[in-house]
C-alpha cells in the first residue's frame, strides 16, 4: 500500500506542476505548445523532485527511501534536460551579451549541482544542506523576477518562487520539528 501511496504522490505532484506550467508558460505566457515535451515538462520534473525530497523527512522506512530515490531520479532527469536546453537559448538570462555565464547563473548552477552531489552522498548528509543548496539554485535563478508581479504570466508566481517556498517550508519543518534530520 505504501508503494501505491508513493506513486500517487509522484503522479499528483507531476500532474499539478505540469498543469501549472502549461497555464503559466503556454496559456498565459509566450511559450509554444511544441515546447511542452522538454522545456515545460522539465519545470514540472524539477518541482516534483523538490516536493518529493521535501516531504521525505515526514516519512519513515521504505516509503522515505522510495521518495528519496524517486526525487533523485527526477532531479537527475531535470539536470540532463536542462543541459540539453542550455545551449539552445532557453536560458538567455544566464548569459551576458558576449555569451559568457553571468555570476548569478554560475551560483545557481553550482547550487543545483551541489544539491544533487549532496543527495548522492545519502545517509551521511543532513537534509537541510541539500535543501539549502536547492534554495541557492532557485534564488539565483529566479529572484530577479519574483518581485515584478506585473510581469508574471497570468499573474501566476514563477515556478522558481513556488519551489523556494517549498524549500523554506521544508527547512522550517526540519529545523523546528525534527532537529538535524539525516537522509
């Protein structure tokens, strides 16, 4: 039964974030339907990975392991897709006019890579460090647009901001309720 419940969490998470991304980026934004398979789905995979990781501390045993394993798989998939999209102009804000990485892009990518590397370390790493690095990744990727509400597609908050709220909420839970929680 626990396996089935974990699958439902996964399916509902991906579905929720995918519908949100479709509404925000395609229906209200400038993204074409043809970009759904990689660009838009990638956003859903990233936030689903974060959500599964963020709720794993409130679970025990096999269910927790399943959530962490699935979160890692989705995060790896997100990383691969992002690397495919990176040189194709999808992340233009990451680059200067001369084509080099902006400092905020470098810090964002370092945060994402560090979070994944820490997750790979597994049992020896505290969950709050992984979440902190995900927070760094999200903050440096999206904070410039978080306060320009008038520019939000359909007045829907950017997905990086939603993810940042998940990070803050999960960090708060871990630090207040459970103390130092280890993966």
